[in-house]
């Protein structure tokens, strides 16, 4: 046995599409937390929703830009 973890993920194994999905999911999660928080603290909740939307929408734009830079 070589001692390496068979479930470990090397950063080079993550494709751009996988990273896009992860970032979009994170943005959606931030937005949902913001929606829940807005019932208690309106300003903070709305700010979190805004951040979540920006993160979720910037993910596909970053993917398209990266594909163009790679020449694909």
C-alpha cells in the first residue's frame, strides 16, 4: 500500500465546469441564508441575497472567459 488516500482530489482533476457548479452552488447557498436572515435582520439579509446573486451569476461568466483564454 502506498499510503495515499484513494478519495483525495488533486486540484488539476477539477474541470472548469465542476468549479463553475461549485461556485454557483455556493452563491445559491449564500442567497438562501440571506433570505432566511432577512426575516430577523432585513438589511443584512438583503445584503447576503445580493452577494449570493453576484456570486452565482459571476460563475458562468468566469467559465466562458476561461474557455476563451484556453482557446477552446
